């Protein structure tokens, strides 16, 4: 489940420039807390970075 | 080149008997070209009545989404040394207790990687380090980290919890504010460093209702020390105040907001059930009056400055909670609140604004708290009790 979701999150992030995790969870039809957990793991691995434009977004590190 | 620019408007701020940030910055500018450009850009802003800083974007250190605030000049050709001038927030120690060695250590690293400019402290409490380049962020963070410092919060995350000096210096402290602040900071590292919420969330801890960190006005979640038994009264000290000519009736009894005190000229008595633990009488007669024995905290929710809605003062959420390590009760409550806010909040909507939009009774039902009279700010004018729709269908 976790590996599946991780793959879905990475795939989703690959298709968008940046996103709120709320929007990502809605689009993936997943629980936001589960998506957040994956994003935090990816951030700690240096694969995801955060940006701030009025509020915080996440995006894949290029 | 910017070195030749004059700053007549800023120079005005050096006149008069007061210390001037312009003087300090000019001194620093002798060895830091970025500071010279800050002064010149500020002079331009004063002349044009227009700011020239851009804010945001991608800046950070590996694994962190908070603690670094992107700052760029919108005139990089004119002021090349502040083309990038990012802010770093360093999480302050509980109660802002430092040794001078620790402060020097911070400034040594900041002098190496940044402009040397600081702001002690930001509104949330962090040590604010003003002005570094994108390239220097990671090495600066690495060095701070090696010295035992960490970044604070920024963006849509938990901001660095802060607290008053508490039991370290204050006899009124009903809770160990320093330990609570440190414990919550350690517990919620993910929430502090990786922004995932609709907007910011601030926790402030005050040892008593004097609320020296102004948590009620500034924090989404306020922990304010209180007691639930009765005020301690030392009658001999009360009489000493009276014998010294102190107007106990006028200065204390008549100013009690809930008329809980009585003074017959010899004895000061209190109706504990009327006392709202506001601290006024204790502040006025600290040698005679002191906080009670059964101590804990009142938890309040929803304070903030103007954002989507106007400024809010916090509401009472839990009238009394014991505050003992490991503080599981308050942590569980925080997690429930965050889950509800995260699920229902709009972008840039603080938790107080969400409660205002959806209603306190919806909030209380969803986080599993029963309404109690202490949550009510004023008696209701509407006599109707509103049932939940599902209760009517039964």
C-alpha cells in the first residue's frame, strides 16, 4: 500500500509543476494524511522540495 | 556602483538622542557589501515610497520546507549584493535563555555565511538572521546544526512554539512553560519542518493569566497556567499592606472583574467560585496573595492577527488541564485539532477562522469535546436550542 502510494505520489508530482498536498490527495482519491506521510519521507530523502507562494507547495527536485 | 550612493533620508534617522539602526548598519556595511546595498535599496524605497523586496519561491535546506524565507531584490542590477537576501529562522531556546557564548557562536556562523544582520527576535520568537544567498543556505544550516541549533518554522507549518520565562524567574508560573515548550517542539518536529497545512499554526505557553507572551492575542493554541482550588491569602501581609496605607478596597477589591473579593478592614476573603483567576489582585498585592496549589492550564484556541478575517482573541477550549510530562493529553488534543483543520480548512485559513466559519459547536463535536460554560464569552440572546439534524430524525 505504502509503496503503491509512493509511486502514485511521485508520478503525480512528475506531471505538475507544483501542488498542495491537499489537491494531490483529492486528485489521487487518497487520505491527505497518507499523502503527507509519503511527501515527508520524500522530503527527507531530498526528492521533494517546498516552495512558498502565499502558502506552501511541494514539487519534485529537478 | 552602489558604494557611491548617498542616503540623505536614512541619515535623518541618525539624528536625535536615540540609538539608530542606520548607524549600526553603516558600521556593518564597511565589511559587508550586502548591508551597503540594503541601505541603498532602503533609501530608494523611502524616496519612492515603494518596497523593493520580493518574497517566497524555492529556498530551503535538504529535507526542510520551513525555516528559510526567500527574499530577493526586484532591482538586482542596481543592488547586486542583495539579489538574494534570504532570511533564516533559528528556533529559540525555551524562554529565550542563552549564554553569551551561545550567542557569540550563532553570530560567528552568521558572520561567515550571512550579512551579519539579525533581528532578536521575530514575532513568533525565532532568532531571525537577515540576508544570505541561496548558495550559502545549506552550509550555514549544516554548521548551525553541528552546533546544536535547528531551524524554526515558516510557511504553512507549525511555527516555533514559544513560552514565557516561567518557573525559571517567575513565582506566578503555574506550569513549567519551559519544559512544555521544549517537549512540544521535540514532539512535533515533522509538523515544524515540513509544511502541509492550510496555513501557519502557532503555539504559545504562558505560566499564568498575565500572559507575558501574549498568547491569547497571537497564538492559534494558547496554554495558559492557572489553578483550580483557591487563591492563597496571607492575612498578616494583607494587613501590612493596609497599615502602610495601601488602598486595598479601591485598588484591589473594587477592581476585581468578578467581584470575588471582600475586605472588611481586617480580613481579605475570596469567593473562589466567583474568581476568574485573572491575576489582577496578585499583581497588586504580590506579598500577600499568590496562586493556588492545584495548578494546571487553561487551553485556548483561535487567536491571530488579521488575515482572512479580522484579528481574533482566543476562546477557552479546555478550562482546566493538568500539565505533567509527557503532556499526552495536550498532544492528543493538538492532533485532533490539526486533523480537523487540515480536513476542512481553506488555503490560508487559520484554525480560528475555520471555527468562525463552521461554528464552535461543529468544531467541538468533531474533535469530541463537550461544551462547557467557561467557553461562553457572553450569555446568549437567542433562547432556542438547536438540535443536530440527525437527532430530530430519531
